[in-house]
């Protein structure tokens, strides 16, 4: 009887030391996914990273208003005009936000301004930058390049939005489906490479603020 009691205690200790999640748990394989499903999965990942290159407020406004303006993809003539206006306004916002910048004043407050050819024009007018300091924020050619890429990135996000696609292309052909699936990924790859090769130092409205 004592030997059995010892064996039971030993068995209990062994069971307690075993991990709760055993290696025998089977995970279903995804090797059987079709090419379209793999492309959609890659598009999800690509657009998630692309959204970080856009103004946060513009992206959130588009994602919030897209189901409303498109009637959840069931567009009539009025909804189609509203959806076009939404896409155009958000694209213009991404373009203009690329020319904004920010700085910290002597008290550590963040001030935003709009870059011009002469320097930085402070929007709220609370701080007057010296001409030498304002000239550092003047518009350059790379700003137009980033503004153009921001519009392309937003177009990729808009093309991936199911409500927008169903609104403008309710019954696309097979060729159109392939284009709508692969085009956002292609735009993401090209724009990501250009953003890496030509980085911007601006921290405008809707973008992360610099630590300086």
C-alpha cells in the first residue's frame, strides 16, 4: 500500500510539471489556400503598413465615413457622388498634410505650421520664428514627391476598402478583380521603397511628433 501511495504522489508531481499547452495541439494547415486568398492576405498586411505613412486623422475619417457615404457598398447615384467626394477630399488632405511640419517652442509646446517657399508659416500664429529658423522648413522637391506618394498610398487603401470597391465596381470582371487585388500591393511595394530611399524629416499634422 505504501508503494502505491508513493507512486501516486510521484505521478501527481509529474503531471504538475507538464506544461498546460501540450505539443500535441494541432494547428490547421494553410497550405491549401488559393492564390486569391494568399493575395488578399498579403494585401491586408501591406495596407496595414501603408496606413502608417498617411495622416492618422485622414485615415480614421475615411474608415469611419466610408460605410456611411457608400451605404455599405450599395451605392446609388447620390451615394456614388458622396463616395467620390470623400475619396477626393481625403486624397487632397493627404497631399496638403505632407507640407505641414511641427516644432517645439521654448516652453516645450508643440506648434504646427505650413511649409512655404519662404519658410514655415505658423498656423495658429502663437510663435514667430526667426527668418533663419523658418528657412529650414521651406518647401523642397522631396516634399512634392512625398505628397504624390501619399496620394498613391491613400488610393491603395481606398481600393482595398470593400465598400468603395463595391460602390464603383459592383460586379467586376475577373481581370478587374486581379487588378484590384494586386494593384494595392504593387503600390505599397513601390512607395515603401521610395519612402526608404527618400525619407522625410517632417512631422506634420497627423504624423508622429519628433522628440526634439
